[in-house]
C-alpha cells in the first residue's frame, strides 16, 4: 500500500480553555477511532463543559462513521443544553460536509 494511503497514527488531544473544551483529533477519524473521540467528548460533557469544539484541522481522513459521530453530538447539544461547534478541516474534510448538506447544520468557528 502506498504511504499516502496508509492509515495515519491517531490521537485526540483535549484542551480545556475559558472559551470551551477543544477536542483535536489527529489522523483518520473512522470506525476504529470514533470511540476514542466519543470518549473525549463524553468526558468533557460529563465534566461540565458548556461548550465543546471539535477541531478537524488535524484529520487526514474522515468517513461516514465520523460524520455520524459529529451529527449525534450536535443533536445531543441541542437536546442537553451545551454548545457544540466545529473548526473546519482541510478541503477533503470540508467537502464531506458540503456533499452531504451538513455544512448548513453545524456551527463552524475559528480555532
């Protein structure tokens, strides 16, 4: 498999700031890594975060599992009363939101 298509090592850093809790996944957000991001988001909300931001700039790839995860958390924020936003990723990542029409559904913010 060419290096450009090989999965990138994944991690998800968390940064609690005055303006919210930022989750920064790096690598490929897919079926195998979505539970890691889910755990970070769950810990933030369970810890009392009123604003959760997922920074997509570190992603090299995201599939429908990643889109579903983010959509569920966006729905949860409306239901449970916390703010949820995304920092847009590179063109490949943003294209997923445009192609699915979800770019109008999410709140995108600067990082």
